[in-house]
C-alpha cells in the first residue's frame, strides 16, 4: 500500500504560508528603518510573552540554550554548585549548567509523564544543591506546585525549562510563572517558532530582569561600561517581527495540536501502547505527540516505508552522554527504558484527521503482524 503524499514531522511551509505577506511587509519596514538589534519588535515581543505567562518581565535572547545560561548566571550559580536536571530531555538543559561551571545532577523521570517529580528531586538534594531545572517535556508541565514547595523548603532556586511548552498551564496558571525564572526557545519547530534561533527569559523579579538585560549584552548596563563578563545574546528585530506576527495565533496553533492529539487518541485506541496523558487540570500543548511501545524500531521502519516521519526524543539520556562520563547501570532506569520505547509521531497545528488515521493504520497493522 503506497501513498504518494509524505507526512512530515512538522510542516513549516504550511505553517508560514498564511502569514507570509504580513511577515514580508514587516521585514521590508525593518530594512527601510535599518534598526536590527534591540528594537521595538523585540520589546513588544518581550511584553507579549511576559503577559502570556502572567509575569512582569520578558528578556529576549539568542536561543533557548542561552536563556538557560543567562538564567543560571543571573541567579549567581557557578563552580561548586549542583543543579538538579532531568536526564530525559534535550542536552541543552544540562549543557547550560556546565557552561557556568556548576555540576548537573541527573534525576530520573516519571514513567507516565516523562517529567521530574518532587520525590525524585528530593532524593538528589545535597548541601551543594542550589537550583532545580524542571523541563516541561513534549508540552506537558512538570508537577510545579510540588516542586516549588520542595524548593522553598530547601531554599533552592527554580528555573523552568519551557522550551517545548509555551502556552501550557496548570489550573490555568502558565508555565514560566512558577519558578524564579522561565526559559523559552523560539527554534523554528517550536509551538511558537521563528525562522532561525531565538529565546526568551521571563521573571517577576525586577532585580533578575536587570541582571538578565546586562548579561545578554556583554555584561553592560551602560554603553561601554562592562561590569561583569556577559554574552552577546540578543534577539534580533527580524526574528522578533516574525514571532510577533505569529504570536496572536499561538492559541489557535496550540488548539490545532490538541485537536490532532485527540484524533491520535481515538485512532490508536485499544492498541498495546502508552498514549500521552495529561493529569487533571494540566493543559498539554503537544509540542510532540509521543507514544511508548515494545518493538518501537519495527514501527518506525514501517512508518518510514510509507513516507511517514517519526522521531525518537531522546535515544540517549543525559546521564549516558559521553561528555558526562560513565554512569553506573540502574542510575536512571526509567530514562534508560524510555530511550528504547518512545516514538514521536507527526505533530503540527495543520495536521489533518486523514493523516492521523493513516499514521495510526500503519501502526495498527505493524503491531498486529
């Protein structure tokens, strides 16, 4: 059974098409005015994202990884400090900890929801622990109320890694507003994605905002005065304009993802696999639609044969990456198991039910064989 139409993981062409003319007109104006760095679009986007998160301040930067790095620096975390991170996530979370000279302490994740839980974090706290970075993986918030109460008890800072979860919430409260700082990525495939790299840090703390603004701009709060070692990490006006053009449509984009997720749940019902699950009152924004199953590689190959994309996020957990040295077997058993079993299926706001049905049909057939 062959189909001529491929189904991609994400369809950025379809995504940008309706906004194309508006974006091009805006880019033309930027070229005419010739103001490219730290301008009005960046400032407006900072306000938009802060408002969405229900916090006071947003500070644009060059990428989601830089957002984490700037957050750690603003909080004064450095050599001798430990930072608790989930092992089952993209490398940037742990990488940022190394950049500031601190030690990432890898913690396992919940087997159902793939995120940090307070009990797993608590077991990893030592007298050197200074911060926790929960990751809202695949678009599902981690258990922030429990993590925050644990952090308060132990006087720890909390940096939320919201790279995959803009617009997600718990009991109506947006991710990015629970911790001391929230970090976002605007990588093209994200729920709010640019046409290049970009990121943002959000906070309620005016002192942290001030630190972040100087750190992203060469450690300078006053032109040519450099008080600390900073970075060149600014969100340029062209990316900011593209993101601003998309921003009013973010809730529609996320609703499209939730609709596609509901179709998947319907079409994959009754099969021997684990579907994504959001706890009561958790708003999942399905950056990825990730299932868990035995025989994952056979299913992936069958999809590929039908020109249907799928991906493994993440085949090697952080604690197994070469850069962190060898960790003993059984160090993070859930993550090791997930790495063998997870499969992310095509997911984007423009996904059609017929496409979802086709993906499900190939999975169903493969599991029956």
